[in-house]
């Protein structure tokens, strides 16, 4: 049984041979890893030629397990992964499966059961929340992309098992005092009106001896993300931070809460932009700005809009000149419409279609449309947008419910967030202990 709250081991230091020669035998640190200056490699140990199977404390991870889990990542990235990246990703998936196996084993060792009903119930929620499908439709989708329901359910079982372990062995020993919570809430109120950021992070830990390799890996991940790779998928598979399970999402934070290196890099980002790799004291980070807002201040983008979309289509073979003329006539007709009550009749007169929606969050619209619509008065229309292939449309503002001034998190919410942060840090140490003590055979 692991004793939580105590350091499981003291990390040994790495000392160059030249430094040891200067220090002399009596001064050699106990347990130091000694690396000679003129390293010579005997034999070959290329991890890229290792078969992706392993036995973890007697439990087998097969090549099929790896390939089916990998297929989920490929589907999320729409297959935009090169051969070299594919091999690195396959090895990362194997490492994740090893961690998952250790977590399931730890739950079993403590007689913490995860029932099939719990796994099936979570699987159904995943189908609804992420795919808006029934479980049977998700089964079919997973098979189509080369994965399986069994692979996703195994991942769910691992997460549920680890949550059970943490509830027993970590959460009861994490305490956040009322004083600490009130101090944080006071600082939050003092920061009213300042900007806070919702950031995603991919963190790769590094030591002095692994720095060069980790830096190269981080750079390759950055290149894949720039080519359109899914940040969430890469974070789940590569990030070594506790936020990996939620796609690297750090939630809403102020830059003052980040290490100075990350805060400086994030400050100039716009929504949807990436920056990195950024070297920190513990490794390398890649940041993705999901969104930005002001602390405890109502954000106009949280307004709920009532809209009517009016659209026209072009017959096949329409020339650009004809389409441009027709679009101009369409825009003029929309400007002449006197509000949402009259627009249907105007649209009918020019052969346009009308669709209404009164629950559109401005934040969910593309950036240029957000700005255009938030500047409209009731009954006004956006500039026309579209293409010859898709047709041209405008949006008319029929109503707007502005957001209330944000009150910030409650005392209970803030305490829960602080407790979660501390649990996650201890969970990382716990998993490191499990890896250290594991017997792992690669086939």
C-alpha cells in the first residue's frame, strides 16, 4: 500500500564525469547517476522498432489494444498525421495503456470494484454528449474508424477505477481552509475588469538529460497542430499534466496564476491561436487560447440572440458576375425589409428562404459575425456572406438578451476547484510511484 502525502522516493541527481573527477571519490553524491563525457553506445536500442505489446504486472496489452486506441486519435485528427508522427503517437498510446493498466490494477488491489453497469452508463453518456448518438450508433462509428466499443469502454473503466482510488486514498487527506479560499476570492474581486484566459496546455516533462529529446518531441507536436491536428486529442495522449483527461483545458485563469514564462507567451494570443514550445523549469508547454474575457464583468458575447437567416441559392453553372449582381440585389432587398415582422414577405417575393432561431449565443458564432451582429440594432441585417456553391445569406437581428454581470464563483465552487487542483498534484505523484514499482515486459 502506498503511503500518500509522503515522498515515495528522492530523485537521484545526474553528475557529469568531469565534475566527479574534480570532486574526488569522497565527495561523490550517494546514488548519483554518473554520465561519462565521451559516451559510447554498445548495441542498438531503437524504441521505434519495438513491437507495441507489453505485459504489465502479468496483464497483457496487445497490439490490437494499441491500434484501436490509436484509431480514435486518427479519427479526431481526420487522418492528418505523417508516418514519423504516427510511430511516436503509437508509442505514446502504449505508455498511456500501461498507465491505465496500473490504475485498474491498483483499484483491484484495494478491492474497489467498477461494475459493467457503471461503465455502460458512462459509455452511453459519452455517446450522447460527444456524438449526439445512441450507444448502438457509437458502436457502429467506432467500428468504422477502426476502433471498438471495447477499447473505449476499457478507457472509461480505467478512468472510473482511478477516480475510485483517489476518492479513497487522496481526497480525504486534502484540506483547503476557509481562510485560503477567502484570500483567493478577495484577490479575484480585486482583479475585477482585468482579463482572464481559458487556455489549453500540452505539457511534456523534461530533466536536464532528456531536455533535447523532449524539446524535439514538443516541436513535432506543434508542427502537427499547425497542420490542423486536434489539440484536444494530442493533449489527451501526450500531455503529462493532470488536465490531459479533459483535453488540456486549464479552465478560466488569470495570467498571474501561471509561471512567468507561460504568462508572457499567452498574453499576446488571440482566440484560436497556439504558442510554443515554451521551456519552463519542469519541461515544455504548448498553449492554445480557447477564449478570453474580463474578470467578473459581463461579456457581450454571452448575449443570446434571436435571429432570422434569409438565404438564396444559385443554379448550377451560375457565373461569378451573375452571382455578384444577384447578391447585390438580395442585399438591397433585405435592407428594405422593415424588421423581422416583414422580412418573410420580402423574402417570399424574391424567392429566398427564411429560417428562425431565438437561442443563438453570440459566442458560438464565427468571430467576424460576432462583431457584426453585436453592432446591429433590432431589425437590421448583417452583411451578406456565402459563396456561389453554398448560396448567399444574411442574418437579421430580431431580439437580444444581454448577459447579467458575472458574480464569479461561489465560496463552495472556489473551494472545490482548489481541492481538485491539490488532488491532481497528488494523483500525479501516486501514478509515478505505481510506474516505479511496476514489472513491465515488452514483447
